[in-house]
C-alpha cells in the first residue's frame, strides 16, 4: 500500500509541474502576442504617417517647380 501512495504522490507532483509549465508557456504566449499586436499597430500608424508626409512633400515640390512670377511691377513699387 505504501508503494501505491508514493506512486500516486509522484503522479500528482508530475501533474502540478506540467500545469505550471503550461501556465508559464501560456503567459509567455500572451505576452508575445500583445507585443506583436502593438508592433503591428505601430507599423500601421507609421506607414499612414509616412504616406501623409510623402503627399505633403509632393505638394511642396509642385510649388517649387512653378515658374517665378515677378511681382515688383505692381502699383506699390511705382515702376510706371
């Protein structure tokens, strides 16, 4: 009978160890999933901001390529 008790104690000890391993692994998986989701969100926001900046940069370059118009021939400068 003493062998059965010690054998059953070993099984319960092994199950406790297995459940603690499963708990630690599940906590690790949840932690890394949260990091992955935060990284994907940050990547999306940076891509969106990059597109907005590239559009504003392209509109600035359009203004730079316009032909210069001389405004000094107006009535304020008395060139008449």
